[in-house]
């Protein structure tokens, strides 16, 4: 069984897996997790497997799926206990993704590692770059940068939008 939820305050996807985890269920959870993280532009995932009792059996298949859907800006912290850490380590190694996947045995360590990527400031255009982009966009649309609302409506009318 699995659950996915977005921690809006931390901009983090939290995955919790439990019980007997089949390969199909692991692949389904992974697919949904990647779709959610991409759609919400999340850069961090905490995957808690501490309550998994068995599985998944297809480690190489799960690792290949992880590698195929992974994007560089994403950090994934796997949280497990002593009996799951060898499995998680093999999953990370077989995926070939590298340093943005880590295994932890405590939630505080995992949460401490994730903010390094989550706290990065978003890139913003300088005022000069923003003016340049606005000028280029206005030239493409055929509207002056400082167009009034009336000028915008007139352009919409000429283009057949109004």
C-alpha cells in the first residue's frame, strides 16, 4: 500500500509505503510520484519505506524505471530502518542516478539533507533582462510595451480575439 501527499509548506512530495509491496505497486507509486513532482515543480521527495514488510521483488525493474523518469533537479531521500537500508542502497546503485538519491535511517537526517535543494532561491530575471524580454515579446505580438488597455483591446479586435 502507498500514499502520496504534497507538503505545501516545504514544497516537498512525501511518499509512504507499507505492508507487502509488489513490483507493480512500486512502479505505480513511482509513476504517480514523478507526475506529481513534475506537475507541481517540486524539487524534493521523501520516500518512507520503514513500514514495508516485504518486496518489491523486481529490484532491477524498479531501478530502471527510477532512472528513466528521474530529472536532474530532483532530490530523493529514502527513509528506512536497518533491514531496508541494504535494499535501498542497491536500488540507488542500480538506478545509476548518483548523488541526488540518498538513504537515511532517521527522518531528521533526511529532512536535514532535503532543504539544501529546497531552499535554493528561484532564478529571477534582472530588470534589464526582463525589459529586454518584454520588448521582444511586444515586437512579436505587434504591441508597444507600454500599451494601454484600449490599445490591447484594439489589437485583440484586429486579431479577431474580441
